């Protein structure tokens, strides 16, 4: 699978966009930024968006994406997938005809540009040869990690936002995980803030790595707060036993 980084920052600033990871042009993990980084042809190729949770920096790109698509060719359709709590938040607080139009009935109810689907942690979702496993993680709101397994059984894990957790690491044991995208939002000095908000620091990440039965070949770091980026990178460099790489926006990598 090819993964392209549309955004990977833990906040928005010039040169830094919120998280969105595009797999093989059609499958998006989170949607913090979409239309600012993809042209309209590429936007129309996206068919499925798996959301980790409903915080604004992970959903912000969806309203503008569907707004673009509804005025394009009527073959452009997006399916939004996540746990029931996340879908409920989108319906209630975003696409409620007050904050933003309800695009599940536009341009017409029989042919909407956007649909929702509630997924379960009990069985994988299959699309385009991929199997996507959802697992709950430890964040300030209901949140999910995703294990994306390709037809050759190689897998990518994306934690989304999480503090110290366990279920996703247990889920990895039964799969050939080649790469892990994991968040580190704050430097070690702000560990109290990280704990209360459900995020990781480099020291907390080191503890999570120790929980892994097998460390993936590549561990990609996302969600750094831009103002602490250099500080976090320096602290990450001192973690032994893993190949850590801070993600750069616009970069693409293959998971094989």
C-alpha cells in the first residue's frame, strides 16, 4: 500500500496541517486537511474516510470536501466510517443544517454525496482488498485506532490520538504489522498535560513501545504540536530499540 501524508501536525500553523493519511488514492485515515492539499480530481477519487474521533483537527477537511464534491460529477461519493459515538457527533454537531448542511441528503436524498456507516470493533471492514480493524484507544473522547491489512497480509497501524493504551498493541500480535503511525503531541516536560488530554510524550511512547510483542520495522511519528517540534524530535532521538521517523507533510511511503 502507498500512504501519502496530507497532514500530520497536532495543530494548525503556516506549513503545518492537521492529520490526514491517504492510502492508494481512495481510502483516507482522518480528514484534518483534504481540499487544501488535493486537487478536485484527487478529491473525487476518495471513497472512504475512516475517522479516529470527532475532534475538529481530525474532521475539519470533510465539510469543505463534500461541499466541493456536491458541485462536481454525481459519481463522486464519500462514505464516512467510525464508531457510533463519532458518527453521532458528526450528525449532531456538524452536519446538522446549522453549522453545516446535511450532505447526506444533498444534492438529493436518493443520491447523496456523503453517507455514514457505523463500524464495529468485533470484525474487520473490507474494501478494495483491504481489511480494516478498528480498536478503541485511550483519548479524551471516544476514539479508535485502525489496523489496515493489505491483500498480502502486510499491515499498517494508525493510532490516531491516544494516551497510554493496550488494546491496539494486543491486536497487532495477530498481524504482520510493517509500519506504525503513532502520535506524540507534547514534550516530556508537559507530561501532565499529555495525560489529562489523552496524548503521548516521547517518554510515554517509550513505555508503549515496550508493550509491543514485536516492534514494527518503521514507526512514524505524527501529531507533534508545531511549537514543540524541535524539542520533541530531540527527545525522540534518545529512545532506543526502534526506528522512529517524524512524518513530513507531502511525503509518501510504501508499506510492503
